[in-house]
């Protein structure tokens, strides 16, 4: 099975689709957002540092994100299929991930890019906030900051992987099941290419 990254803007459905991939393909997930929120909820010193960035709608510094992910890669490197959910978020993180994986004789085989129009993303995030979900969804100014940071810092990651021929753009609109079907088709295509 290919190692993949699930990529897209805030509200694109990465968490939902990640769970579908785990259930169907038995991926071992490394979800940066979940790992960060876990540190915050445990109120560790690292969690307090992370929370200072999240509470402003900003990305944690690359060095911190990379070290957290690297610890997970080392712990899970014997899995034959890794799914990176919401990582890498910057080109610097993408190059660090490549180096990190290469040191363990691994690579990213494909990056699934969930493409969703911004107007729909805002509606989804507002809906998620109303359901009492994540606190970082409940402040419109923070959401706007996250969208701007995504456009400035994270979107270039798509171009980085496109240049390597690893980017698979997936229509992230419609019912969850429809998006899942498109993602599964992309993973199956990658699996065939991997043989």
C-alpha cells in the first residue's frame, strides 16, 4: 500500500475522510492537528506553547510540527502504510518529511488534495462550530486568519508535490460518501502504480 498525505484547506473534510481510509485500508494515521490538540488538552508545557499559536489561528512553527511528526514516524515506521493527515502544512515541512522518511527507507507515494471552494469551507466550519466542535472554529476572525495562512503557506505545498507528479486533486464537494468514493479510487490507482 502507498504512503499518502491527505491535504486540503481547513474544513475540507480531512479528518472525516482520514477515518474512512483507516477503516477501509487499515492505514496508520499521523494526524498533526489531533496530536497538537491532544497536547493542549493534557495541559503539558508543550500544549501551552501549542495553544498560544492555535488560539490565534496560526500554524505552530515548522520545527515543532516536524519534531512531533518525526516522533510518530519513528514509533510507527514498521507499519506498511502511513497516512499523514494535515501534514505537511508548509514547503519546509514537506522537504523535512521527505528527508525523514528517506532515512527510514520510506517515501510519500501520493498526496490527495481535497479541493473545496472557500464559500463552502466557511459554511462547513460555521456548521462545525455550531455543533460545539473545535474551539478554533468558533471565532470568525481566527477562521479568516487560518484561511489566509492556508493560502499563503500551505497551498504552495500542493504545487511542490504537483511538480513531483505526486499530487492527486480530488473534488471535495458533495456528500461525504461521494468524496470517499473519489478518494478510494485515487488510492486504488496509487496502489496499482505501486505494484
